[in-house]
């Protein structure tokens, strides 16, 4: 029986440790998701205009899942130390429900990240940048976001300035091709916001216009956001799986 | 007498020959230069939907210091000289079909070097129909100094003047080209109104044609390996946990497997008192 006691204590110790880790990860997940939800990055108007806000739904679920994980980890610690069958069973069932929600959040975040392709942003930019009759405020937001993006990152278009040549656009309807092969924001600007050499920019002379595309600058923050929700949640779930399996084994061995 | 007749014939045949040679003596020099699109430095807007960029004809018109050098831009009709539909390689879009019913002849065969710049026959505003070739970008040898200083970008942007594109008072306007072409260009030197030198016609220049953004497909990008990995692994883990829960509940409802090595609860652990100094079994031994 001494050996059995040792096994008991070791298993209890491991499970308590596992639950402590889950509790801390729950707090971390909540904090991270609150940060994402309350502090949208500058590219938020572009994401909002794609009318696919799954990544924010995933972050909201993450907030509540994190809190639930913290509360349940405390319940789990109490149940394991008291070796109460009822408590541990309740703990296991509630943890499974939380697991399901977090699983949904991770898969949603990963799927949404996949849908943010260069083609999606290209089509949105061509159809809405500098639209002459903006249908709603989001068109103005998109124009402002793109101007800011091209100015800060010294880039032009999604894949390059040739985007404005290969496709017709709302911009092209109001700006002639000869005067504006691409928007003025694609030119290298001086401190007053004017092109340093307008003819050089219109000709496409290297050094007077931005010749690379903005997709890298867009996908950076978006990917960080998605990976923070999806992959961190995945890691927590893998750990939770191990702890739950151990708890189930522990429960089956508690004297009734 | 029989000798006088051939002499008369000689002078009579000489005269037409002399008349034929006269225009050749004052004829147009055909220079070996071919206008080319600018390749050095590589330009992002070498060809756009309505403009293109040529190298300046430096060191080409060296002997014609008094001449005005004009650029002749012609619509290359050779593409359309054959039957209409076949030239497009399929159904023609409105961009491809010029807005006129008759196929256009090839540029080289129809352009008349004696055409005057700034006239109705060479006005930009009437290009491409009925004018098949217009003249623009007037310059003299002073504008094209030879040799070209190293490091300078010496280009001509055809189609850069948008302000005069509709202004009939400016027939030599360098306006934006009305369609994707193809176009052929050459330089022509005129002294007064007499053409004295010309370059070769360039290769056909076809401009870029813009497609509608509706042709961009945003669906069907497929799923990345990461998303598939997350979904698969999490589904398997969840399934194992559910199976474990079911096994637990089955285990609970069946009393038979209350195992030999159960963990006893802390409350049921009794503290054993070792009665080492109490002799309870002594009376049994005394009896």
C-alpha cells in the first residue's frame, strides 16, 4: 500500500502541476485575446472590408475560454486533492466543453488566415481605392489605409505598381493612365509629401517610385494575429489533452 | 544622215533618264537607325495602356543640323489587313477592333513623307481614323546632343501630353494613344517642308491592355498545411477524450470493476494506534 500511496501522491502532484499550468495559460490566452480585440492594428479597415471577421470572433471566444480554463483549473486542483469523484467528473465534463470551444476558435483562426490571399486584397484595392462615389465610409477608410500603408512601407499596390497597369480600377476611372500610371503615393515623396521627381515617377525610373508590392507589409501583422490565436490555443489544447487523460485515469481509480 | 537619227534618239532617251535621276539627287536619306523602346535603364512604365517610352535618336541626325526632327507615329495596320476576326486569335474584344469598318493598311506603305506636320492629314486629334499616322515631338539637333552624356536618362515619352489631346488647335500634340495598337514609329527630318532624312520604321509596339478586376479569382486558394494539421490533430485528440469519457461513464455504471488497487480517500485512512504497552490478550492467557 505504501507503493500505492506513492503512486497516488505522484499522480496527484503531476495533475496539480498540470492544472496550474493550464490556469496560467488560460490567463495568458485571455490577456492576449483582449489585446487583439481592443488594439486593432492599422490594417483593420482592410480586414473589416473583406466582410470576414472570423479572426475577431476567434479572439472573442479566446477571451472566454481563457477565463474558463483558469476557473476550471482551480476546480480541478481542489477535486484532485480532495479525491472527490463528483468534483473530478464535473471538472472533466466542463473541460471537454471548453476544449470543444477552443478547438473551434483555433480552426476558425487558421481557416481565416488562409483566406487572406494576395488576390483578395488586390481585388479589394482595385475596386475600392479612391472610389469616386464612395458607397459608405469604409471606402474612405480603405483609401486612407492604403495611402498610409504605401507611404510608411515604401511600397505600391499588392504585388507591385504593375497591378495598376494590368487591371482596370476605380482609380483608373478618374485618373488618366498617361498622367497617373499609378497613384502619387507610389512615388518617392519628400518631406512635404510631394514627389521628388514627378516625371521620374511617371516613367518608372528606379529610385523615384516604389517598385515593390505591399503584400508583405499586410501579411505580417495579420499573420501574427492569426498565429497568436490559433497556434497558442493549439499548444494549450495539447497540454490540456494530456492533463485530462491523466485526470480520467485518476478518477477511475478513486475509491467510491 | 543614218547617223543623225540615233543621235536624236539618244538625247530623247537621256532626258527622261535625267528627269528620273533629279528627284533621287534631292531624295530622302534612309538612315540605318531603328527607333527602339528604352531598355536602359529598365523603366517600370516603358509601356503603359496609353504611353510608351523611346530612346532619343542621339548621334543619328548628325548631318542635318538645320532640320526639324519629327516623330511619326502610325497605326500598324498589317494586323488588320487580313480578314477581321482571325487576326485576334479568337473573338475580338471591343479594344481590339478599331472603330471603323475597313481594315487598315500597313503603316509603311501608306505614310507619305511629304505630308506636312500640323496639317489635317497628320493631326493627332483625328488619329486613328481617318488619320492613320500623326507627327509630333518636334525637335532639332540641339535637343539631341551627341554624344550622350553617361548617366543621363535620354528618353521620349510618347503620349505624355494630356492637356491638348482634344484641342484641335494643337495638331502636333503628343497626346495619349487611343488604344493598344500595335504602333510603329520613325523619325523624319524636314528642312522647311522638304523631307531630307528618315530612320527605319520600328518594330510593332503593342501596349498593355487592362483586364477587369472581376477576372481575379479570390476563392479556391486551398487550405494550408498548418490549418489541416490543426484540424486533424485536434479532432483526433477530442475524439480520444470523448472515448475516454464514455469509458469512464461505463466504468462508473458497472460496479464490478472496482479494482484491487483503489486509492483510498484521506478521510477513510484510519490512524492505527500501536498498543504496545497494553496487554489485552493477557486475561485469555491467564484463564
